[in-house]
């Protein structure tokens, strides 16, 4: 375990704080966030803040602290998670749980997602407390467990059992938004208004039918093999919305269905991919129209 001694001014050294947080192996599953949360709890208490631990399972605690404001604005929520995804079967240039500083970069699992965010939030709140800052509204800091595996013990548990902790909050700073996002030639700092959504599209690929034992070019199957390229080029062509393919987080092809008789090559294949993406500042109806045009574009 990382020692919590000599931590009186750690908020002034957020990079060091990040290194320490990385040194807790909070790989989820199983999570094992207890020691990391205990360390953060110690820091906050030393800074003079009161903390509340809330847990569905004592080994999976969440931690909340509140910096009192003047009450002239709604409370602002800062929130983040301390669990990280697995490193199993991965090759790392530097050990994932050492938090090494190499050429001004800190290496480690969670350096980006999202112990760096936690380090920044902790530093800000501890600094504010130490400087006797009284903000317009309360600042609520929620340090969560179990984000990477569904939130059953983290956000979900808090929302369902301790929603009173968040009453009056209208805005939150969390993991997404606020970092640079390039959409076409423009730079954006998006505001997230919802979680990932799914948009289904269905594409039909047609080609000549034939005999399965005979060589044939230009059939539906070969066109389908190129379909992901087709989707990409169709998306790239929508310059009027300045959207590029990387704005779509993921694309999955979930089913391929064809009409096939014995020894007959399929003449028609239905491809059903779906896209998921983080809703940022692109209106939902525009996204849906985009996919509709992709669908039409793929009908060959
Ligand atoms: Zn995350």
C-alpha cells in the first residue's frame, strides 16, 4: 500500500498524486478499490474536509465530500472513478502499476482513464479548502468504484440509494467533455448531454447469383466484404455536417443474412451494423439522417 504520510501539500503536486493513485491496482473486475479510496479519504480529511463512505459492499466503497458554498448557486458535481480496465495479456513499455515518470509523461493503467482526472479534482478541492475558498454553490466531489464493469456498486448504487447526496445539482464535471475533439476542420470542447446511444441501420447488398462451385466476380458476398470501407467512404462524404468517421466510437456488424439455396451463391445479403457514439453537440436527428443516407448509399 502507498503511504499516506507527508501528504500535507500533495494537492500542490498533482502529478505525484497521480503516480500514487496508479500504484493501487484497482483492476475491475474485481475492483479492489478499498485501499485507493482509503488513501483518498485520508487526504481529504487531512485537508479538513468531511467525507462520507457509501458502499453496497464494504470492499467496493464510494466516497463523497462536500465543499460548502455560499448557497447562491446550485451545487456543482465533480465525479470520477478509480477502477481501471485489465492489463492481462498486454505488453507494457513500463509496468502498468508503478506510475513511472518518463520524459515528462506518467505511465500506467488509469493514467488517462481516469486517475488523472481524479488527481486534478482532488487537487482542486483540497486547494480550495486550504485557501478557504467559499464558492457560490457547494462543490460535491464523488469518487466512485465500479465504473468499468457496469456501475452496480458505484454510480448505480448511489443514484438508486443515495440520491439525496446529489439534490439540487444541475451541472457536473466528469470523465467526458472538456477535452479537445476535432470534428472536420473545427476544434470542439463538447458538453455531454447523454450517454452512448445506439443507432441501427440495415444495408442490403445485391449481386448476381450463380453456382457455388464456379468462380464468380462481383457477387453480393464480395461486395459485402468491402462494406466497412463502403460505410466509411459514405460517412466521409457527409462533409456538409463536418463529421468524420472517428466521431463514431464503434461500429459492429451484428448479423448477416442471405437468401441461399443449396449450391447457389447468395444473391442478396442483409447487413445489420449498428453504431454507438457519445452524444455531444451533434443533434440526434442529424445523426439519424446521416445513417439513413448511409443506408441508402449502400443499397447497390
Ligand atoms: Zn473511465
